[in-house]
C-alpha cells in the first residue's frame, strides 16, 4: 500500500463526492464498477479506496447511494421553508410598520333647498330669447308689473316718474356703510343733490347716526328688508319679519315713519305684495341700473348710467362701493348739462 499525502486525500474525497452527486441527481444508485482514478493508492473491485495513514491502520470509504426522491424533496422544500419562516418572523414587524388608515370622515348632511314661491311672471317671460336676453332691466320690471295687474295684484308702486318732465331720482341701496356713507353724503351735500336711501335694517341698528344724518340733510330713507334676502324664497311669516323689523329700526333711528319700500333684487310675489300693502308702503323699482354692485370701473358706471337717462327715471346705485363714489360727480354734472333735475322719490311720485 502506498501512503497518500494530505493534498491527494482531499482531492480524492472531492472527486468521490462529485461522483456520488452526479449519480444521485440522475436517479440511479452508484454502481459497483471499476473506475481508474488519477491517484496513487489501492483500488478494489467494489470501487473503494483504501486509505493507509502513517500509523499503519486503514479504513475504507464506501460510496453511499442516495435516492433521487430524497434529494429532490430536500432541495424543493428548502426555499419554501425559508420563505415561510421569513413570513412568520416578519409579519409582526410589517404590521407594526404599516400606516394606520384614518377613520372615514362622517358625511355632512346635504341641506335640501327650499322650493321658491311661485313667481308672478309665467315662464314665457323669462324663457323667451326676444325678451329675457335682450330686454333692459326696467322693461322686465314693467312686464312683471303688467302681469301683476292682470292677476289682480293691486299695490302701490312707482316704477318711474312723469315722462314729460326732465326729473330723475338717485337711489342708493344696502347702506348705511360705516365708511363710504359719509363720503357719499359729502358728495351729495357739495353738489346740492338729494337722494333716496333704501337701507338694510341690520346696518341701521349698527349705524343709527348715519341714518339720522341722511334724513337731516334732506334725503329720504326707505325699507330694504332687515337681512337683505330674496323675499320670494322665504315663507310668508319671514317676509313679515323682514319688512316689520327693518321698519322698526328706521323709525327708532329717525323718529319718522317709512313710506317707501324696495324688495332686494326687485323680486316679489303675492305674499310680498300683501305684506307691503299692509304697511302702506309704496314699492319703488327703477329704470336705470348700471350694475355697480359688480364693481366695474368708475368710467363704466358713468357711461352706463348716462346712456339710459330719461325723463322720470329712477337710477339704482349702491352704498358702500368706492367705484360708485368716483363716478357719481361725473354723473351728476353730465345729467345737469343735459337739463335734468335731481329729486327724491317722493317728489317724483307726487309729480307723477
């Protein structure tokens, strides 16, 4: 027997392991056939290598046949086992790291709008392209007034004055304003021009001194509801509240009774007319609306106003708009150059 050194021993072991693995993967047992190995040592018919250490004793290395099914199960199950172990171990960590979903916000209840009261005008007045899109604002008021007459809705009103006399009335809605009303009164005083103010009751209670000043300087004050709401969209009892409370606020501030009333937006129906008639008011509408509530430039306000001047006209402007204050001196001057005289609504009504 020849003695093998350490390098030859390791090489022989690796060669044998490779041989066993190849046979096991191919699904066959390791046969007992002779194989020549490039190693020095003793080989026997059982394909065994007898290793003789320096001590003189020896032991045999017998090949072990490993069935194909065992290897396949081990190699196939290894990824599954590792994956399962990873899932079990990482599940608590993933659950803890996952962001918590916020609780769904409660849905806000949707308010069902109140159905508006039936208008005096039939739909044909508003839906007709020849009228609704092309008519001037005061022509729509004329149509509403005529329809109210046809429906026997009698009420005191003034839409315009005498068309044979060059007299016009300036009216200002939505005041008093704590800052701009004083500036407006200064312009009217400086230009010796009277006006009619349709005030909101809530603002009157906040600024009663301004309302007294308006009356003291020769102007008139009218009712424009307490909260400035569309009276056709509220029940009759609230219509009475809006008109009566504003009347009470004006009377308390000025000590004088209220004679004129203007519905916000010029909107009214049968309920509004009955309530206004119960107070003995004269409903005041208009013929000239430059749309200053949308705050165009002062030049636009002046041009629109002067373009629709006419005898007996009522000009609708708004208190508290700076652009209106800038346009007002030019409107007054240009109207007087055309021969018009400014009066209050009551003066316009008496001459009508």
